[in-house]
């Protein structure tokens, strides 16, 4: 440590409402009497006069979480001050929407500015989707910042040419990108197995992209098969 401790306590400039601390592992949100939405339980510190209120998705959202483990619980933060969000040291990326739309894997959504709306969407695919599991996502739209969690530094792949991604590795994708479940399973694969890459999601669409993390995070509430 080459600086006196007081150097680290000088604080950060106000900056934009959404900003990343050095290392891109912590999101800093500045509120001036407005509000923001963030993943339930992701607040790690705050300064000022802020209020935190739970915002669930109602009965429908509860059922989706029970079935897929991918529902998103958000909390509303209001008041004046600064709040920091993080989750398990995950890398954080900020996407700035300008009357745009972005679809985010439900578990990867960290925070939204107040001008951004969200709703639950689904990926089509019939039986393949059932085998793939977790076909519920969160579509965000409007104007403002969206903070997304990612395991390690993200890989951004254009979708001008179709690309298939493991459903647990896909973090987010742009509006207009078409998705479909591509099943690679055979019935014999299901005997005595509770895990495996049985299906992927194909993304396609000119001018779009999909954000991929460097690993697969199981859906909340599921367990890895142990041998």
C-alpha cells in the first residue's frame, strides 16, 4: 500500500447515475430524489437517506421461479444518496438504452434506472425448451442504464450468422434477435443423468449480438450432479 489510508477515503466524484468502481465488480448508483430497481439482496453499502422496498412479480412470478429457478426478484430503492450493488464478485457491464430493448437472462439482471421498464418473456422451443429448462427471461426497454452480471469478462458475439449458446452461458441479447431452442438430446441421454448439455439456444438476426459469460451458472435452486 503506497498511499496513506486517507487517500482511499476521499470518495468518488458524483459522475453519472450508474457507474462502475475500479475492477468492474461493483456498481455505484447515485440517487437525487429518484428511484432505481436492483436485484433483491445485492446491496452491499449505501450512504445517505435511502429506502429499500421489496418488489416481487406476484403469483405468476412465483410460479415461474418454482418451475425454472430463473424468476427475478427486484427491490426498489428511493431517496437521496449513493448505493453500491454487487454479487459474489461477478463482473458487471452497463448497457445504456436510448428507446431500445434488451433481453437479459433473469439471473444476470443486477439493476435498472427508473426510466427502464421490464417484463418476463419466454424462449420458444416446445419439448426442446422443456429439456433445456429455464426459458423465462427479462426484457428491459426504454431509456436509461441497465447493469448486467457476468461470470468473468463477457464475450460479445454478433448474430448476423446464427450462433448457438448454452442457456446458462447466455447473459443478454439485443432486441430483434430471434431465439429458438436447438435440441441435441437423445432419449438414451436421459437415463441415469440429471445434467448435461442436451440443448442450446440459437440466436440469429442482422445487426444484433449476444453476450456470453465464460462459464455456466446453474439456475437458482438447482444442484449439480455429484459423482
